[in-house]
């Protein structure tokens, strides 16, 4: 668990605080995404956790231990840190990059080699093909995969990610976000991610925290944030197309009702309601047949419309 208690940071010469009396708890094994306009204090918040920046006031604890009492170098070895683009050592092979922390911790060579291969496998890079390459012989997406493999190598319970997919092209980005999100969840890591990509926040966050001027404006589950923005700032930030974003987070199985739709196109119950809506629009239909283990079901345009309704607090 990561906990911020009344944490503030005011950089010398700045007109206001970068982080202003922040209270935030990230429970064990969950992913929290910080989002907000440029300069609102997201990266500063992240860097306070691994003591790249020291607070003026307040306390940060990891698993109940005050980070101020831990030697910063030891602290950082126990925290995975993923940065946009830059983070990899350009003159070292992929394997040596991934091995960084295990080497610092003095693991035996055979254990390190096995761990490197396991981590590359985990992030979808064939070790035989990639372990000896240099970072400049990789695509942006592959480099970020290596960055994640390196952050996970010594199995730290806490992972910090600052705009981890910012340098990845938009096509590869969506897949990377989904894959890495699944891996972090499966490993039960406690994760704090900074992004300005609202879709990334919605996809990866158990909780999304919208910041402005160093303060939390709203912290909520992705669906709740989309359904009930606390004020016009949040609403404008999550965007006018938030109904579509919300539909992309819901599956057909949650909205399907028993029934049959003769001749209607069929959609999988695992598809999103956004997919269902596109299929309806493309085929000029108001009902689709649902393929799944639950027997004959349909999903209707009315149901999709209700699911996408925004502006009201969910019960
Ligand atoms: P974000 O990541 O949300 O874009 P940052 O946390 O990087 O924002 O920055 C918050 C504010 O603190 C900004 O006004 C920024 O200019 C300032 N700031 C960040 N780091 C430093 C620093 N090392 N020295 C002085 N000011 C800084
Ligand atoms: Mg930043």
C-alpha cells in the first residue's frame, strides 16, 4: 500500500505549490492513475514516493513504513520505475538493462540469466531474439516492454510509471496498455501511473485521480468518473465523448437480456458495448443476437443507450 498524508511540495521560486496537502491511499495490489493538465503536479507526486524529491510537509508510507526513514538507494531498488522513452541504458544489451537491479542486488549469474529470460517472455519479447540487442534496434513499443521487464526484474511490490507509453505510436499503444495492465494485475503489484491520456487512465486504473494545481479534484473508479464528473473541469477533462468511453468499459454480457433476434448479426458476450453500438450502426439494427454460454440472449439499442447515459450519479 502507498499512502500520502498531507503531503506538500513547493519548489523555490514557484508561484504556488506543485503538490498541495495531498491525501491519497493506493491499496495493495491496485492500480491508481494520476491524470490532469500539464504542470498539475503528477510527476512530482510520483517522484516523492522514491525520494527523487523530498516533501516540505506530510508523510508518505509504503506498506506502513515512512519512506523518509529508508535509505533512498535501498528504497529505489525496492520500487520498479518506468519512464517515457529515456530510462534504458543505450550502450547495454536488452538483457543487461533488464538485469540492472538483480545485478545491484548481487544475484548469482545463472539466476539473473533465468530471470531476464522469464521477464522478456512475460512482456511478449522472445528472449532468443531480443536479449542481445541494443535498445536502438527496437521499436518504441518494444523499448517500453523492456522498460517494464526491467522494472519487474527484482519483483518489487510497488511500480511507478511516468507516461510509460507516451513515446509509443497510437496503434501499438492500446495493445501495450491492455497487455501491461493485465500483467500488473496478475502479479498483484501496487501501481501508480502518471498519464495525460484519458483512455489509458480508463483502461489501466482501478482508480483514477484527477489533479489540478497540486490538489485532487476527483478520485473515483473509471466508470464512476465518466458517469458522474464532480464539476465542469472534470467533465471537460474526461471529454464530450465520455459516453463512448463508458461503453468501451462495459461488456455485452452485462447488458444482454434473454430473447432471440432472428437474422440479426451475432456479437460475442465478451465484446464491449462500444463494439455492439458500431455493429448496430453499421448494420442499421436495433438488436443483436448474443453468442455466449448463457443461452439465447439479445442486446438492444435501448439497453446500450441506458448503459452509456452520463451525468447522473450511479446508485
Ligand atoms: P506534471 O507531471 O503534472 O506535468 P510536474 O509535477 O512535473 O507536473 O510539475 C508541477 C509543477 O512543479 C510545475 O509548475 C513544474 O514547473 C514545477 N516543477 C517540477 N519539477 C520541478 C523542479 N525540479 N524544480 C522546480 N520546479 C519544478
Ligand atoms: Mg509529468
